[in-house]
């Protein structure tokens, strides 16, 4: 996602001052014809970028943190199963108790004409016992239900987005579609990911997400205004789209990636730290794909789409260097996106391949 604070997002355009080109080692692919792909506008003129170069854009700690979360995830699942097996006798006893209590109560009720207060109390006890599931069974049930429910949930959400958004195609916002197509070619993707524009009522955001075997991008309408209304700023849009398609390329937005860390990523600090590594990776790859430094995109998300062009980049970077201290450290630690100041400092220093996690 593009959020610029905590769990929000961002993107860029170039302005006066501090534009810095991607690192020399980043061989930015160029179209063989024209500035937006080949002359027929299909994007076929773009050659895939060397995978080693794409790999170099990853934050140095991303894979390490992903492995940690995968291991933790397995441990959580193993612990739940182990706890269930360990307490299996309790669970069996619980089931028998509930069953016996229900049978006994039904027999009692058949033998008396009036339900006395004592019977009502006994019924309440049975109900309470039935609701009081053993922890071991409860944890295992929660895990099983969550795992099974995920595909249904993502299809449901996808249905909502499709019904509420405009699909960007070669005929609808063709300039935007051409950008997605260009990046898909450069990344060697077999298919051009679907991209939808959704009304955000002022929210500035974009994100990539998934259903089984398919990824797609959503971009909020207000963000597109910087390209079509406010500043005709395609650089910012290019960076934002590049950031989102980077998530797809690195497979952050896939079912198997999600399943592998679905429980561990909810652990405070650990989950957010791993997320920050992914955001840095995608910012770096977005610089490579778009040729933009990405700072204007961050400013658009920070200052808003009407004012971001007036932010002086050098001045902001000077300010960003002063934003530090214990509480800044604490705030950044729990954010799933690097705080904007750290993110901008990383974007402004492409020679340093990995942004600061803490
Ligand atoms: Zn992101």
C-alpha cells in the first residue's frame, strides 16, 4: 500500500531540487520505441529487467523478517495443535459432560409436569457448560475457521470493489493502463494486473491485493486527480502504480504469502517491522520502474493533492533529519509503513539500498 503514516500509503512526482536518479546498478529499462512503450501503445516494446537487478531492490532485511514470521506462524499453529492434543482428554470429558447433562435434563423434564425453578437453574448450568468451551478446542477452532474463511472473505471483498469501481482499460484512462502494462512487461509478468479506480471521498490511497491465483490494484480517485486535474503530474501516478505493482511482483499480495504469515504478522512490532521492510522494497523498485524519486508522491499523501507541489524537497529533507528521538522510535516501531520522514530520507538516498527500519 501507499500509506505514508502508520497504516496509510503514498507515491511521488519530481520537483525542483533533490531529484536523484536510481542507483547506477539499477539498469532502468527503457522502451525500444516511444516514451510509453512501442508505437502501437501495447507496451510490447519494453524488455524485462534483469531479475538480479529486481532482486537488488529488496530491503536487505525483508526476506530475513519473512522467514522469521513463517517460522513463528508454524510455531503458533503447532502450539495450537499441540495444546489441543495435550488437553484432548479435557475436551473429550467436556463433550461427555455436556451430552450427559442434556440427556439427564431431558429425562427429568419428561417425568415432571411443571418446570420448577430448580430445573430452570439446571438448564442454565447446562447452557453455561455448553458455552464454556475448553481453551484448547477454542484455539484450534479459531485457527481452522480463519484458514477456511479467508478465500471466501477475499472473494467477497473483490466483489465489493468490482461493483463499486471503474476498471481501467486501454479505453478508460488509457494513460494509466499504459503505465501498468509497461511495468508488467518490465517485470516479466505474463498478465497485466487488473487496476480499478474507486471513489475514496477524499482518502488518498492505493493498494494491491488478491484473490486466489489473481492480484489486482485499487487506486483512489482523488489520487488520480493529480494526473488529470491538479498538476497533470504523471510522475507521481507512475511512482504510486509502480509501488503497488512491486508488491505484486514480490508476491506480497498472494494467498500463499498471506497464509504463510497470517497469524505471526498479527504479533505487535514483529508484524509491523516485517511490513516496513516490504514497503521499503517496493519504494526502491518503484524508483527503478518509474524513474521518479518518489518524494512528490510522499508529499501528495502528506500535504494533500492541492498543496504538495509547494513543499520544497530539500527543506523537507532537512526537517526529516530532525524527526528523531525515543517517541519517534516507538511510533515508527508499531507502524506497518515507515514513518514518512524515514521513508523520504530513504527515497532521497538511492545509493543506500535499504531504508532505516527503526
Ligand atoms: Zn506498499
